[in-house]
C-alpha cells in the first residue's frame, strides 16, 4: 500500500488543503496551514480507535475516588511541585531555557527512583549514551542502573516502551522526536504535537509515567504548540538566572496537585540540590539600605518568600524606556500612571528599570506596592529604612488592595527579623499582640498616597 500522504489543516478554521499554501483556501487567513497526520478513511484504523472501544458509562457517585498512588522521586523539592510524586500514567512536561538543568534534574530523579526499586528509562535525543554517562559520573551516580536509550524515532521509542514496560520514562526532549508519518522536520509544530499525542496515549494505556522535556523559545514560551500544555497532566517550568546558582521549578498546571507551587534548587558541582528553606535567598546583601530597593513577601504556592525588588530611575531621552525583569512590563506602565495621577510623582521624562533579584519571576499583583516604593525611593535617592518591607496590590483608582493570606506573609518577614511594614489595611492582623508579630511595626494603608506619606515620615 502506498504511504498515505499528509495534508495541511488550517489552525483557525480547520479547513484542509493537500499542499502547503500561504493562505488558507477556506477562510483566507494567512500562515495558518499546519501539516498533520493523514486521517484514514476506514474507522478501524482511526488513531484513537483502541481508546474508543473501552468506553463505558458509569454514574459519578458509584465511581470510587481512589487516591492516586504517588511515587516520591526522592527529591523533596521536586515532589513538592509534582504534588507528592510521580503518578502512574501521568504525563509531565518540563520546560526551561537551555542549560538550566532539566536533564540534570531528571537524571538525578531517575537514579533515585531506580535505586528505590522502580524501573526507569531515559530516552535521549540530544546526547549520546556516553555523554549521559559522563554527566552521571559528574553527578556522582556511580553504578547507576538507569536504562538509557539514544533514539529519536517515535515508533521505535513506543515499541521499546511497550517491550520493556518501565515505571517511569523520560523523553529528553520532545523536540528531537520525530514520527515517520509526517514529512516535516523534528521540532516542527506538527511533529511535536503528533509525537506528544502518541506518547500521552501510551502513558494512559500502559500506566507508565512519562516526563517530556520541552524547549522554550526566546520569548520564554514552550516551543511547539500550546496544545502540548493541554495534553499533559502537569506542566513544570524551570526559572532562574543561569548566572546565579538558584533554580526555581514552578508548576503551571497540575491535575494532581496545587498550581504555582515552586521548588527551589541550587546548582552545585554535583548537580541540583533542593533548598528546603528558601525564604531569604532572593535578597541581595546590602550592609546598609540603598535607594531603589524594597523587599516584598511573595506567596508562591504554599510558601511565603521574601524577594527584593530593585528600581532605577534615571533621566532619559525624549522617549524614556520602561524595562522590567521578572515583573510584568504592562503592569509597570500602569503603576507609573497610578503613581503620577494619585501620588503626584511624575516619571514622564525618566527611564525606569525594575528587577526582581535572583532571577525569580513574580506574577502576582501583590508586588505592586513594593515596586512603587522602590521607584520613588530611587527617584528621590532616599533609601527605605532598614528592615522595611511592603506588599499589596494597587488598583487604577489608587486604592491598595489586600494580598491573599497576608498574615502568613507578615509572620514570615517577622521571623526573618524584618521590623517595619507597609501593608494594605485589610491585611492588618486582628491580634497584633501575639508572638508571631513581635518586633514588627505595621503601617496599614488604604491608598497609594497614604503609603507614600507613611514612607516619607519613616
Ligand atoms: P543541563 O542539565 O544539560 O540543562 P538542560 O538539559 O536544561 O539544557 O545543564 C546543566 C548545566 O548545569 C550546565 O551548564 C552545566 C551545569 N552543571 C553543573 O553546574 N553541575 C553539574 O553537576 C552538572 C551536571 C551540570
Ligand atoms: Mg538537556
């Protein structure tokens, strides 16, 4: 039988075309045709036929809600983001910049899983077996029993999974895997989607837990289609500066645990080590307070962490620049407008740079107040007092809104010896007399201008 030819499907309207064209013949959209696997005419050969025949309807109340058995990886910080460990039949996607430590972490995890009696398989498409062995030696994993397969053909990988039936398999990386069914190159949208779909199906059918490594584009999104994130059960992202030794692994999506949970690691010469008490690692060490620096308490997942926000305001040219690292750029523009309108502080002719220290990315709006205070501190050249911190969301009307779980944040800062706080009024603890807040002076504010006033008088 002749090989079935692939066709091209429009990602907007779903129209098809036998060959690639710049414009979709159905909806006239540009650049939307993507190669996809042929749909065969006979229903038996449908790619998902094997799943379809097992479907049975059950009443929800009759289904036993069995807790998923989790296999701890032996790395506490990784287990934390996974929601307790690997789940049978679960598919985990782990993304991150090149060289950030994806392969390192997964090799370490596989080795400890293997040592605890699980059977593992490490499929590498980027490195040879010898290179993996070299890394293992560097990590101090002598005599590791992890099975390694250097292969990029999807069909061969699936056959190996079928034959060896490992408990946990790592595919490093999904961008290097290719299927014979498609003509496009490995790493293309069509290939990545097709391969991930097949691997996901294999995981669900056989109960093997599969970890896919994904590359990220320059913009920081996972290369390949977003659809990859929908397909898998858990999406983890590596964050952090490759220049600093700290790495964060964040859960973006987790069907088996909490999202936005983060695990903190330090890269050492013997691989990644979990940092169990990370609350103070994102503070830069100043002997004396400096202008343009404000500490905030961020709550990622279940753990509060102190992060230093730095701002530099400097006279700019006719079109001043606004740059932010680790914080949302649009939010910065909005905050500057609020600062001008409600607190009368103008930065119109100034370059404004803000940075979250240590390569941590802060997405929660509770950083707003600290960003504003860091900016005004830099503009005036006046440092905030020693032991100062702030958190709270700032609205367009100039109001300061409460941050979720404010008490926990305050407690964490007090524990680390911070002494002065500016926080939203609604976050003020009812009972300040308890031991948790000892030595802490809390200024509760309702509006931005009030916060500025408090800071000016400190
Ligand atoms: P790697 O795990 O190969 O990253 P990825 O798979 O995400 O591309 O990168 C590891 C980086 O960390 C590499 O730059 C070298 C460094 N490293 C260490 O510092 N210590 C170690 O023990 C190892 C194995 C790597
Ligand atoms: Mg790698």
